[in-house]
């Protein structure tokens, strides 16, 4: 299967949007969860994908080759990558906007930024909300990515 660089970037972007639907949360014991902080480090943690989970980007390429292609995108300045931590991500205005939309989605549902008994809801409700957030992000941002590559921290 031939996948162009543009198609691969789009697959990475769509995966990043899907991840954001719940990666803006910390999930603790007993079904409790809370919003992560609103700092740069929290943003970066929420958008980065690990080498081990690269298979969620696409199954159309063999996984060792996919990693090679991702490294080529990074070398071309199209993808951010931290080779030491084996993570990759897309960064830019759209990515930051999607992160803010995901945080606001959960905040509007009463999720606070710290462990709180009020943040405990049934797993099914959590899964439904995560799916709604994912659908919102995909509807709003799926075709909107314009890369602004920054160097890995």
C-alpha cells in the first residue's frame, strides 16, 4: 500500500484528535477523573503518541516501516519527534485549539481540574462523553491541520 506523506500526516492528525478526547484527563482509581492542568507540559503530554502505540495511526503499513516513515517526516520538518522518549506529535495552532476545545468540552460537563468526588461518573457515561468529544473534535478539526513544526523539547 502506498501512502503519501500528506496522507500519513493526516492519519497522525486524526489519531491525535481521537486521543485528545480523553488525554486531557487524568484517570484515577474508582472511576474518578479530572482535567489535567492548562500548562504547556500538559498540552504536550496530551498530544504525544508513543512508538509502541503507533499502530493506532494506521495498520496499512508494517509497523517497523511506519516508524521509519514517521522518522522521515520528522527529518523533513513535517512532524515533531523526540527520539529519546520515542514519541511523535503534530504541533500548531489547530492542535492547540483542539486541545482547548477538548478541555472546554469536559469542563462544561462539570469536570474539575483536580480529583473530586463529583468527577466520579459511571463508566458508560464517561465512554459516551469521550465519544461525543471525539466526534466534536473530528467534525471541527479533521480537515483543518496546517503544520507548524517546532523542535522537540
